[in-house]
């Protein structure tokens, strides 16, 4: 249904076959090529519409209509209008230069018609991260990792081309609709209306622009640099992690961020340190480039095994594991699972495994082992099955020394649920349960859900949260 672009039109919706507005008579097609069909956004500088590109067989597009609130046909402010037009033209120029990147909207057209300025670009179907936060609640550490891993390369791309975005915030990051394909990024950076070209990374006084909650200290003085975008990305992270406005995450009395104290869920020390460095007040103490941040993310990324010996070990071990599980040889499958992990970590006992060892084992291996267990047991056994039980008991993915007692309580309940502990032979009130010996576990499909694999059993108790956290990271990708 065509939508009239006349800002004064009282009845903008029109019949499907209409060429001119039934209410005000305005031509419904821009340049005879583009047609708005629904209003999808409105702000101080204009409106955004879902549209159709008639020159491309009606392909969906986004139409941005420049319509600053201060514009008054009777008494225009020439300076403000000139600046606003310059910003609009700047967005078009930036999209023209940067739109070749798959995570930046492609510019289709830019023109003036009937005294209004229009920008037509690729329509990104999806939801921005601010709306996702409102709908789904605070982001997990895995989702923040995904955000950084996908958006940092985009920032590096634009910074390499001497462009500063200057308005990084959850509203300007859209998660594309549809199932995410392996190797494809789902996050898109939009709204380059505030973007600025720089000739060097030396800050020069310019226009104050950006969203007040997210801008870096130097940007408030009109001196944005590429590190300003990294600061805004850090603020975006703490907003998504806490669900609290950044204004309320900064303590003016002590002149410091207090976001850590507001976290509803614990996060790893590594991520917390990275975010703090993104938020450093002094530019010199901040990350100096997006590439530098990505290097610190590397330990969490999927690591590839390159040696032929390790490749052979993985292939042989996984093949034997699948075969044993398909035959219902659960104890042999459990032994092979532990053996694969120990050999890759170069350890001889489960008790020797550390969180670092868990992070170094490739994601695809964790997922393959878990998938083998889940498929062979029809979801009865496997880490995913155990994770569901852990979550149902209130278990977290990250524990620290100061809340270790919480972990111990949940772990005992978990062991009881999966059948690793049993009541004493004498049943007295409040008598504690006792741990079964490994050889006395029940290696049959009739055992409790989550009974196998036994990586976390007794000597591997410290691996529960580490493995579940690693799986969440891996399953995100």
C-alpha cells in the first residue's frame, strides 16, 4: 500500500494501485522509481520508510526522508539547515564509499525532490540491539562476545578508510532476520549520518554530535578520533550487559564507571578487563584500534588444530566414539570422550585439566562430541542435556572465589539429579549422600538423564562451568 511522503498529509495510506495521493494529490513515486509503503522510524532529522524499488522489480528498500524538526518554511534557520543538509549529504557519501562491506547498508540512490532530500538504501530486515535488549533481557557474555567479534572488523574497515562513525549504540546495530549461516555475520552497522572523514588520527575541534549516553569524553568537546568509536562500543556493551542506562552506570562523585557493581550475572575477568579498557577515559589508556581489541578476543575464538598428528587423533577418536555410542556401549564412549580431551590437552588425569585447557580445545570438537552423545541417546545424555539440568538448578556459567560456596551447593544438587551420589545405607534424617565409585555408575540408557558423560564427575568438578561456558560460546557460532 503506497504511503504519501508529504509531511502535512493527514491520510498518507493509499490504495495499492494509486499513483497519486487520494488525500493531497502528491505523486507517490520518487523519480518514478521508488515508492514508500510504511513508516518504520522517525527522529529529529527525518523519517525512514520501508519502500519498493520499482526499478528492481519491487525489491524492498529503505527510504530516508530528510525532515529536520527545526525546519520551518516560514522562518528557516539557514545555519542549522545548511549544517543538517551537510550531514545528510555526508551520510550518502559515506555509504557510497563503505557500502561494499556486507555489514554496512548499500547505497542505492540519493537525490532532492520537491524541496526534500531522500536517501534510498538497502533495507536491513531485523531488530536493533536496543529493542532486542527490551524484548529478551540482558545479554549473556556469549552474546557480547558475538557483538565484539562481528562489529570490530566493521569498525576496522571504516577506520582504515579514514571514517569515524561517531554514533555507535545499540539502536544502530541491527541483527539480520533469518537463521545465521556458518561464516556469515548477522550484525549490521547502520546510520552513518554522524560519520566523519579524518585525514589523521589527531583530534581537531569540530561539531559535537552523537548520542549523549554513549559518546567518549573527547567527543563531547568536538574532538572525535577512531578510539571514540571504541569507547562508544564499550558503553554499548555495558548497557547490554546490565540493561541499565549508561547515565546510571557512571558515578560522578568518584568519577568512574560502576557498571561491574550493576551486573545481574557474573562475567569472566577477561571480558571485564577488555570492557574497562574500551571505557578508559584517557585515549592513551584505551585500545588504540579495533584490531587490537580483536587480538585480545583471540583466546576465546575457535582455535584450529594444525598439526597432522592432532588432526589424525581427532578423526580417529571421534570415529571410535560415534561407533561405540551407536552400539550403546556407553562406558566405552565415556572412556573415549575423556581420552580425546586429555590427549588434546596433553594431560593424563581429568583433575589436571584447567579452564585454559578447555578454552584451547576447538569449538568444533566440543560440538561434535556433544552431538554424538545427544544423537545416540536421543537427548538423554550429553553436555547439552547436563547444561539444561544445571540451568534448572540455578547454576551459573562463571563463578569466582567469593561465590564458590554457591557453586558447591549447586554442584551437589546436580550430582544428585544425574545419579552420581546416593543415600547412605542407613537412612537417618538429614544424613548426607555419598559419592558412588566410578565403576558403580550406571552405564545404561536407563540411568538418570545427564548421567553421562562423566567429565564433571568428582575429580572434574571444577570443569562444569568452564565447559558449559565454552559450549555457549561455541554454539553461538
